C-alpha cells in the first residue's frame, strides 16, 4: 500500500493542483475571457453604482443633450458623454450598463430554468425508462434540431395571446425568460439521462427499489456530481446563446420593451439612426453583445476541452 | 551470430504533460532473432504495448521517443522521415491490435481492406490482389473464402475477425509482427486457436513475433524467449523455460508464482503486495524496491544494471557478482 | 430493409401529427375564434350558437380530425390580421423563403464540409487555427448583427448591393423567382451570406470534431500500421466514417434552415415566411402562427426522411437489420 506519510492536502492545495486550474493558468485565452466576463458582469449588476447617469429614468435626462458625439460634452447639462448620447440625451455608457444588466438577467435566469427543467426531465427519463423515457427523448431530439429562436417566438406568441394586452409590458421579463428557457432544456436532459441510464442498473438503486425506498433521490445524489462537469459546459454555451436570442427577440420588437430595454432593444433603436449618421447609438450596444458572446463562448469552449479526458 | 531482425537499444519514451515530463519507457533494450517469438509480459501500464507502438512508429503526441535506437536488420528506423516509416509499416513490420471488432473499418468490405493493403505494398493489379487476398484467407482458416471475402466485418464472428486481422498483417510478408494482446478480447475457446494459427503462420514464413500479453499461459506455450517488464523497465529477459520455471528477479518470481496451476497445493494464490507505482512516483533506485521481499540498501539508491545470469539477463542487485561494499 | 424504411415513415407521420396537435391547440385555445368573428355586443346565446355551428363544442378528437383534414387540403383559416386566407399568404411568400433557404443551405454545406475536413487534417497549421477562430466569432455573432453590418458596408458605404427586398422577380404560375433578373440575383447575395454563415460555421465545426474523433479510432490505427498512405487513410477511410454522424446532424440542421431564415428575412425585409411569422407573433395572429408551425414541421420531417434514406445507403450495418444507435 503506498503509504501517505505526508499530511492530507488542504483544500487550497487540492485546488491548485487540480487539472482544471493548471489548464486554466496555461491558457491566456481562457484567462482573458474569464476576466472580460467577470468585468462585464460586475459593471452590469452594479450599474447604479458605476453608471454616470440613471439612464432609464426620464427625469434624469436632458433633451438638449441629444445626439452628443462620443467624448464630448452635452449641450444641455455639460456632462461628458464618453460614448455619446441618443435622441433623448441618454448617456450611452450608462444605457449600456443597464441594458447589459437586463440582458444578463434574462440570460442567467433562462439558463437556470432550462437547467432545472432539463435535469429533472433527464433524471425522470433515465429512472423510469420505458415509454416515458422514449417520449421525453423523442421530444428532446426534435426540439434540438429547431432553432431556439423559433420555439421562443412561438411560446412568446402564445403567451401574448393568453395574457391581456395591458399586462404585456410588465410580464415581458418573465415571459421571455420562460420562452428562452423552454427552448433549451433538451441538451441537459440528454446528458443527465445518459448518466442515469448507467446508474439505474446499479445495485444500490435496485436494492432501494426492492426495499420500497424511492430510488430516484438516491440515484440523483450519485448522478449529479458526475454530471456537473458537462452540464456546466452546456450551461456556459447556453448562456451565450440565450443572451443572443434575447437580443434578437428584442430586436424584432417582441422582446424587452422600451421601459426595460436590453441590449437588443438598444440596437433596435440604434438601427434607425445608423443611416443618418449617429453611428454610436448602434455600435456600442452591438459591440457589447459581440464581446460578451465571444467571451462566454471562449470560456465554454475552453471548459469543454479542459474537461475532455481524451485530450489531456 | 546471425543479425537480429529487431534490435532495441536504450529506448526511452516520454510524455510531456502539464504536470511535467513522464517517462513511460526507461532505457529498454532487447533483440529479436529472425523467426523467434519474444513474449513481453507485465501488468497493465508496465509499458509493453507502448514499446510495440514505439517500434512501429505510431506514438501519438504528447508521447515521443526521447532517446535510444531502434534497428531493423541493423539499420536505424527510429529517425526516419514519415514516408520511409510508412513504407516499412506493413511491408517489413506488421502489427496486430487487441480488439478485432474495432480494428476493421465497419464500412468497408473485407475484400476492399485486403486488396488495398496488398496493392499498397506490391505492383499487383486488382485481379491478382483479389486472388492473393483469397489465398490469404484460406491460409488463416476462413471457410469458403471466395464467398466470404465480400462480406462486412460485422458479418464475421470475433475469432474469424481476428483471423482476418492476421491475414491483413501478414499480407505484405513482413519480417516482424508485433502482436499486442491479440487474444485478450476473444472467447477462451477461440484464444488457443488464434495463437496456434499465429505461431504456425509465422513459423512457416520465418517471421519473428513480438507477443505482448499479460497472459502467462500463452507465453509459456508459444514464446521462445520472454521479457518481463515493470514500470517501463525490463526486469528480466531470457529463454521462456528458464524464466517461467526458475525466475530470478523477485518481481518475475512473484509473477510466475501467481499463476494458478492444476497441481497447486497451496489454497491461496501468491500475491505480490502493493501495486506498480504511477509514472509520477517511480521510486529511486530499483522501481520494485517498495514491494520487494529481498530488498536491501543498494536497491534504494542505484538503479540495477542488467546482469547476466545463466542464459537470462536480470536487472537486480541480488545477482551482482562484483558486489561492492555499499551492500 | 423495408422494416427500416417503414419505421422511418411511421416516425415521420407521428411527428407531423404531434406538430399538428400543437398547432391545433393554439388555434383552439389561444385567442378566441368566436370573439374574432362576432362583435362585443353578441349575447351569450349567440356565441353558443356560433360555437356550435363552428363545431367548437364537438368532441376534441373530432375537432382535431377536422383540423387535419382541412390542413391536408391547405385550408388554415383566415388570418386574423389581414383577413385573407392563410393559405394564400403562405403561397405568396413561399418562393422567397425557399430560394433563400436552398441556396444558403447548398453554400453552407459545401464550404462547411470542405473547411471542416481541411481544419481536421491540417489541425496545427496557422490557416486552420485562423479559420477556427473566425468560426468562433461566427457562432458568437448574432445573425441580425451580421445582417446589419453587411447592409451597412455593402449597401450604404460601398453601395454595391441593395439593402432590402428581393429586387425584380419573374413569375412562373404561382412561383416567383429572383434568379432570372440581375437585381434579383444581387438582392440574394447578402441575405444568403447572412443566413448561410451561421450554418456554415456549425457544419464546419461538426465535421471537424467528428473527423478528429474518427482519426483516433482503432481501425485508423490499424490502417496506419499496415502502411496505407495518408491520402488513402484520410479520404477513403476517415471521410466515409465521418459522414455518418455528419449526415444525420447536418440533415437536421438544414431541415430547419427555413426556420433559421426568420432573422435574416426580418433584417433584410425579405418577403418570406419568416418575416410573416414574426409579424404574426407581434400581433398574435394565431392562424398564421399555427400554419407556419405546420409548414416548418413538414419540411423538417421530409428532410429527415431523406436523411434516413441516405444513412441507409452509407452504412452497411443497417441493411443487416440493426438500427443505428441514436446519438
């Protein structure tokens, strides 16, 4: 028996020694992507703290500041507009912070929703087996081949039909989160179900069933730690997708409304000014989405490669 | 002495990983004479398969040959360019892998896979190549070869598939065959047939064989000489009878003692305590010293030279006739 | 063999029925068919009578059956918004979407396939790495931004290409095509690039990862060990084996390209089905939404059927009666 005379490694030592951390330190891209993502998150969530202006409070705006060029002072309030201002004198930088916050909220919540839904369905499918499993997996397969956009649009439309028009704006956030969330559960379900299929035949599950204890919670306890790695990879890539989808929906005009705009809504506004020369109203929100999407995707890609045992 | 078909001298194979450079094969040397069957045994992870892979030049990054020489008929092959190496493969050195199911491309007929191999290494046209393929199948014992040759791999049983694999490996008449666990994936009843077949074909052609396996029974039946590997090094190498019946290296002794035989009188199988060290934690001196029942001071300090004992060579200080005072 | 085909067709029918049921549920329960016909002042009794005459109080199965029957005839009711039969709307807009989708799909397929193979084989070259980086950007860029960007550069700044619409079209019966006029062709370029780009990156990454996976397989190793040339291994063996998962997934992708066209059509004001759908979501025009869903479902099912047939031709294991394991 290889005797370990050395003291048990501390958590910090174990983390430092872990393959994942080593791979992370080695990869400048991963580090850059991670830093960018964290930066954007912090700026967005603490928007009230960082933003020079309370961008979506009409009282804080001065119409005379409208259409200020980037890095110039507004004609009305003499405030420095680092990224310029839009038609109503709204500071683009601040608008960016608040808008990103909305985009990220939608992204994170919808991913959370998809995860919970997908993992649950995957566990059920794997545990129960038979017809139920086949049905769930079939639906998952079909859904995976359709763009999430179509499904989200459909759900959104149906929700709109069911919710009275005067409540549309206030419920927009929830509807979007659910719409995008429902469009993406399938990947999680597949992964979890594959793990579940392996586990359900194991002795401890059979034994539990025999005694009459529900095997499902016990199985879940064993599966979830193993499956967290791939789930995390899916979630990261999913997040980028969700943010982009939300932006697309808002761009179409069926997403976040003017009162609670996301980056997509901002782009929608900016588009009409592109041709008339106020390019900054469109460019900066667009750039933000691209950088955000890229950073998250890079992280997700890197994470997937790092977790793939065959590539080590 | 006739020139050996294969000569491996001080071979070192390393893997460059994030955690540092691991040496998987550490200074391994042996020869294989023409027509001889050399068995290579050891636990999983000892480096036996890797040695075969290194010889035929198929090590994938992050692994690489870090030192030593490999000579085929006296000429170095470890430093050849890609194309020269490719021409040697199949034509002069053949290799058989463990799992016949995954060794054959499921989407191509057997005839296609045979003919392309034959045509790569000769000038035959399609008709001649096909005929040769049928002849090969007859030799390996596939019944009704003219009919079955157009079948797909999944239409053959495990044993039949391995016969096809052997046919493919012998198609270009190589001088040496490296057989990497050729029977491990087969049913017990089929294993003997395949080994017998391999032995017969190679004897007929004078082909040398490097037989890598962890099945000592196969070695005892088939090999002329055997090398026992441990932690990337050779512990003992010698004529099969000598090593099996009178092993000298403590590890080899333990290995032979652990083979269950029909006339065993003891009720428990002999076990070697402990397990082979991981590549990141190979002990200083002799790699076996933590588990050796006859260990002494020198074993912890110096790595043993290969010492000639009888007709074998043993890497163990126990046999050092020029014993130094450091014992 | 026929078992496989029949099974595929049956599955296709089941999917269609499921999709139809969803569409039917939308028609029946979201929005109120009765309210859209009568005004605010109608009494409860009037509504009941109307509901009866519309068949809204019949058993569900009957209603569904009626719905299916109508759908088969191409009757999807009247658009809430436009007051015209939905079928007419669909027919007007179909050619625009089909032309866009087919051309984009073909482009994405060929270039994606080629690039995928190239980046798999020349894995460490600078060109391959560049392409992979660009593809990552492609996956991160929202399609509508690509569209806007292209419009700005090529339409506004350079003024080479039109920025919206289909240009002039030529009519053949009820079909209209933009391919026969110069303005029509020019108008196709930017939308095709926009729509095809995302598909292209997906296909490329898929082909690359599948091919890399295949290159690690045992049969490729054995092929190497037999001395087959690189070109034989890469383009005869590896390629064929890569095709199986690629065909299946690519098929599914392309089957839904009509749906992917939604964004492109909106950005370019392309008068196709996708733009129609978005409008209908905005104003909750249920008949149009439902009809679009069924149409997309139909295309998806048909393409999948074709893919299943292709699968059958490529993989000899299927003709033996076994089904290919679902990925």
